[in-house]
C-alpha cells in the first residue's frame, strides 16, 4: 500500500516539476514566431495522441463520436479555449512574460472555484470567497496604483479555467477528447506552417541540425506531464495535491527571474495578494478535509458502539 502511494506521489510531483521547468524548453523556440510554435505543437500533439489511442485500442471511441452530436458544441468550445491557452502561454514563454504565466497558474484554482459557483452553483466556503476577493483585489490594486494590467495572466488563467469547466461536460475518454481538440486545428496549423515556410518566416533557415528535434518535442512535452498528472492524481489526497499544484508556478517564477525578467511593482503587488489568497485557499482545503475525516471517525465509532450493543 505504501509503495503504491509513493508511486502516485512520484507521478504527481514529476508532472508538476515538468510543467514548472517547461519555460526553459519553450525559450529554445523563441527564434520562431509564437504562432508557428503553436501550430507545430498542435500537429505533433495530435500525432502523439493518435499513437496512444491506437496503442490503447480506443479507436472505436473516436469513430463513435459521429453519433454523439450533443458533445460537438462542448468539444468545439474546448478546442477553441485550449488553442487560446496554448497560444497565450507560448507567447508569454518566448516573448519575456514568464512571470505573467506564473501568476496565471497561481490564481487559476481560485478562478475555477468562482466559475464552479457561478455556473454549476457549487457551494463556496467563506475561506474560498476570501481567497477570491484577495486575488481579485491584488489585480485591481495593481491597475489603480500603476495603471498596468497583466493581460496575459488574464488570458491564460481564464482560458484554462473555462476549459477545465467545459471538460466536465465532455463524457469521452480523456485521451480521445484531447486528440479531437488538437486534431481539429491541424488543417489550419499545417496551412500556417506551409504559409510561413513559403514566406521565409518558418523553421527552414532558422533551425539547424538537432534544433529540428525541438518541433516534435513540442508534442512530447505536452503529453508526458498530462499523463503523469492523470496517473498521479488518482492516489494523492486532495489536501496534498492542492498544495503540490503550486510547485509548478513557483518553479516557473524562479525560471522567469533567472531568465532576466524583472519583478515590476504592479506584478509584485499582484503576486503578494495572490500568495496570501493561495495560503487562505490551502488552509480552507485542509480544514474541509479535516472536518470530513473527523465526521468519518465519529461515524466509525458510532457504528462500532452499535455493534457492541448488539
């Protein structure tokens, strides 16, 4: 049992560490336009996902989509949102806005909770409401004091939070769903790649030798951490995963600073409020799980007492 739990923790931590250090990989592609890199990521992610689908014999799930027309609008929305998210993230990584991407994923869980309460009418605790208020206050205060808004943080965070919630409506296998979402954009991506190469703005003439391996690697670095996360999250308690999920943006923050980005005053204000909000958010998770365990313990004692009296 302990060995199994350790494996889940390893998978989960590896996914967070890989996501955290990925900015170092995307920086290697900064000589290309962000749109070209995005198009390459879409194509190679589709190839890798299709190989996995064939390996796991999920092709029947893919062909059965024709009869699930109610799923099409949700899949189309997910396709649009994940494309926007990938594009904004790649732009941030390759154009010197890594800190904004880090901030986006610090506040992302809080935004997901807000959307969950707003759209799905899920219960929001007092601690969660306080964390949402503080995270929003930091962004508003940064704008009021300095007149600057981390717009990329907004785009990355809102697109990923919306994508995460929309995925709740999609009943397909996760790998099949991800493949369709990326494959839907492959025709446009291939056209853009061809257009860029014809006009001398693509990888030809820019990349040489082993640099060409970076393009198929965009699919690998997209799929591997997602698979590790999916495998690990099954065996990691919510209280622990809620804390460990902040390893990724923390590592990204460090990489952003090491790459030469400067923590401006507006960003510092936003980060300080975000960190406080995250601390309150994690405290709320811990208290909730502690109450659940306490109730389960009381129930177990009551059941045991009833058995004795019988």
